[in-house]
C-alpha cells in the first residue's frame, strides 16, 4: 500500500477511536456517493455529524484542518445532501473536522467547522 494511503488509514483509525471516546456513534466510514466521499458519518448528542479527517505527518505546509478549503467543503456538502436525501433525514446536522498529527498522534476536533450554504 502506498505510504500516503497508509497514513490516511492510520489517521482515520485514530480519529474514529478519538470520536468514539467522546461519545460519537459511528454510523458509516468512507461513505460514498458517485465521486464524493465522507470520511465518517456519526451521531453526537442527537445530531447527525459529517466528519472530514485530515492527517499529516508534519506541519511544514500548514495545519491539517487548513486543507479543508472551500472546494472540499462544497464536495462534503453535496455528499451530505445526497446522504440526507437517500435516507429522508430531516433532523439537525453539522460538519466537523478532525486534525490528526501522525508524528505525535495528537488529535484536534473542530465542531461546527463550517456550514452548508
């Protein structure tokens, strides 16, 4: 497996464990719709949460969460819209970002990182 894929898999595993420890119920991992993907779809305190995970081996080029730019946010929103439509979901939702620093295994959670427009 390519090194960046291994890093991504490790980052996702660490993030999922971190979220579970904080009371998230993981519903789906790597949920796909056409060419779109959501890393984790979970429930937290009665809210459906779409989670983007960004793992980095270093901070040389910026913080992991900084890589969730407007284009990535728009793709996540489209994927969330597809999930909501397919499942006839009408409750509250939010978008969280989990930053995983692989060298130190430090993890940061940003709740309500951005909103659908």
